[in-house]
C-alpha cells in the first residue's frame, strides 16, 4: 500500500468505490507488517530486490541553520529515488524528549514510553549520521545506492565515502544554483558600477 502511494484514507475511499467494507487503520498496519516480511523473502529469493539506485538526499532541521549556527534540537532527512520520486528512507534525530523532560523537571521517575531522545552529538552532525544510517538500512534490504544527489556538505559526503567507497556523488542542481547566486551577489556588492 505504501509503495502504491496510498495511505489509510486513500484505501478507505478505494474500498468504498469498490463497494467493499472498510477496515480500521490498526488492522491495516498489522496486516502490512505481516505481509512485508513475506514479500521481502519472496523478492530476495527471486533476486528482484538486489538493485543499485540513484537517489537524492537532503537533511534539515526544525530550527533553520544559518551556515554558522546549527543549534536545533531535531533533524530529519530523506533519500528519494530519482526516477520514481518515491521516498526510499527517512530518519529523525532528536536531542530532547518532552516526556522525559516533564518527569525529570518534577523529579519523578520517568515512566516507560517511546522515548524520542536518540541523539547526543551536535545538530550539524545529525545530517551525516542520518545519511549513513539510511544507506545502511537500504543496504541491509539489498537496495544499494550507487549515485547520490546532495548538497555540498563535506561532512556528509566524507562519512558516506568512508562507509561506502563506491557511491558516486553528484551536486544537487538547486544547491548549485543557490551557491552560484550567492557568489555572484557577493561579488556584485564588492564592485560599484558608475552609471554615467
């Protein structure tokens, strides 16, 4: 269902159009989990899953970095397949957990919960870590990235080269345009042209 670009609401509409009874979202998720392992096993046996792909990568933060100051508590990143535009993998990093903070501030024992705290490093280093983690997950699923389109972040590129020496890096067009525009603007500020 996810690979078809459908969510639970789309499925409900589809079932209604087919005059079929609807199912709850929790049942849907349960069935997805049951089937995903079987589908993966079958595709692995048939050798379908062993592919090399070209993907776009970008990371971001809830609080925008200025180029000098990266201090956001959360970061997110995605790998998007070039041909289909589908999200291959995504990842999140968080330096805080509101539930933990709430109970710690009240000096209470933190109850068992799904803790979102999963990062202790700098905000800037989140992006490189997420890129490597996602690429490793994809590799574990026998789906290796051989070409990556990304910004000119040297840290991310270096980490990926250390882990996967065979990944070819291509600059993302949007970041190249932005970098060129910024450079031209900075040059124009240094020179004043006489209109006379």
